[in-house]
């Protein structure tokens, strides 16, 4: 179990719930123009890294949005979702995002 799992426990969410909310938050912020929005190079280059196996249930509209954004950035959906989780957690820590996203 990695740090994301521990963080989600602290926030009283399952890792799957945290990832779903992170995807929603990340996509809602797509027009922000923030330098932190694109998936960074170090995440793009990772391949074969083993993490948690999660079953994430997205409705069709959300899945298409996640897929479209991952294609636009040229990254795997998994990498985009990892970045979305870090993006939300960083914004929560900094106060930029409110816990209402959770």
C-alpha cells in the first residue's frame, strides 16, 4: 500500500472514490492555464511501475473526457489519473481546493 492509499484513508475516502473525485476536479480545471496542469515528463516516462490495482467506475461521459484528455496530452489514462490525484491532493494541501471536492 502506497502513500496515496494512506492519504485517502486520512480523507475518509476509498482510493477509488479519491481517484474519481480527482478526475472530476482535474478535468474541471482544464481551462486554468496552470503550469501544473499537464502531466509532467517524469510521469510520462514511467512504464511498468506497479501501483494499486483499482476498479474505477466512470460514467460514459466522464470516461470519454478522461480518454480525450489523456490522448490530447499523449499519455496513458493511468498516468493521467495518477497526475489528477496528485493535482487534487496538492491543491487541498495548499488550500487552493476546498474539501468540498471530497
